[in-house]
């Protein structure tokens, strides 16, 4: 029985033990490779996550910079438009004042000319009308002045 057991053990060692050990060794290598690949994948995922976070932060920073620049440009445009509007309003006011002054001078000139014409007419009528007495002369001038007030 011992000899049979030893022969069986020898046969098993020759025919079964080496292939089983070889198969176990291959299985162990496969498991180790799978673990290494899983670790490598985990490291790559960590790297990708870190890269994604970095890219996200960069994108946020870039977005903030663009928004700040847009705000600055918008404020500058607003300020420029405000300054231009103020300049334009000052120009319009100055032109209106100048027009008013010109019209005022024209009106004064017209009034002076009208007064001069009326004075000449009165003088002509006084000279044309020969008055015999000083009293008649005074009455005539008073009538003419009253007539002018009503016109």
C-alpha cells in the first residue's frame, strides 16, 4: 500500500502536479497583471481627475477674466458715451445761446430802426404843418404822441 501510494504520488507529481502548479502559477501571474492594471487604471483616473479639476479652475479663471474685461469695456463705452453726450449738450446750449443773442440784437436793431422811422415821420409832419401859434404847436405834438401810443 505504501508502495502503491508512493507510485501514485510519483505519477501524480510527474503528470498532474507540474501541470497544476503551472496552471496555478499562470493564474497567479494573471491575477497580478490584473491587479497591476487596476492600480495603473486607478492612478490614471486620479491623474485625469486632477487634470479635469485643473482645467476646470483654468476655465473659471479665464471666464472671470473675460467677464472682468467685458465689464471694463462696457464701463468705458458708457463713460465715453456720457462724455460725448455732455459735450454735445454743451455745444447745443452754446449754439442756442448764440442764436438767442443774435435774435436779441436783431430785435433791438429792428426796434431802433422803427423808433427812428417814427421819429422822422413825426418830425416831417411837424415841419410840414406850419403852426401859427405856440399853443397850436403844442396841441399838435400832443395829438401825434397820443396817436403813436394807440398804434
